[in-house]
């Protein structure tokens, strides 16, 4: 191979490596935070921490549905798409406390609709 061919081969190799690195970066940004269950907290707002102890064991299905309905009513009345989307994205009014319910509760507390899950329970039931 001549010197010009070696330089051309190096340029092509460098370009291929650069494209691969950019592709990997785009993939990593698109899937950052994704865990094995496919939940992406950056996209769906997955709950962690302070509401992880809130569970369906403490409430009946009807009580949870009432809390979900109350949160949904508030979301619609006040135009809060975060609460509305999180409930709808996670099976809607299903009587279960999961990540969507916890995210909606966290947002309801943040905007001042309720102070805690106990407060939500009182207002909804």
C-alpha cells in the first residue's frame, strides 16, 4: 500500500469509529436510566425513595380507585398533565398502588392538593 492509501484507510477508519461513537452516545441518551423492567425514570418519572413504602396492602381496591379518581379529577380541573398522564400510562384507575400512583401522589403534594397519602385518603373516601 502506498502512503496515500494508508492515510485514506486511516481517515475512513476514523470516520467509522466517530460514527459508531455518536451512535452509541445517542443510544445511551435515549435509554439512560432504563432498568431491567423497561421503566425509564427520565421518561416516565418513576418514583423512588419517599413513596416506595406506600403500598396497596394498606387500602382496599375501592379506596385506591377513589384516590386515583380524586387525583384524576384534580388533574383535569387544574390542567395538570403530569398527574393525568402518570395515571393513564400505568393502567388508569385500576385500584393498585404502583409507580404511576406514587408519581401522581408526589405531584399532588408538590402542587399542594394534599399533604400525604393519609390526607389524600380522607379527601377521596
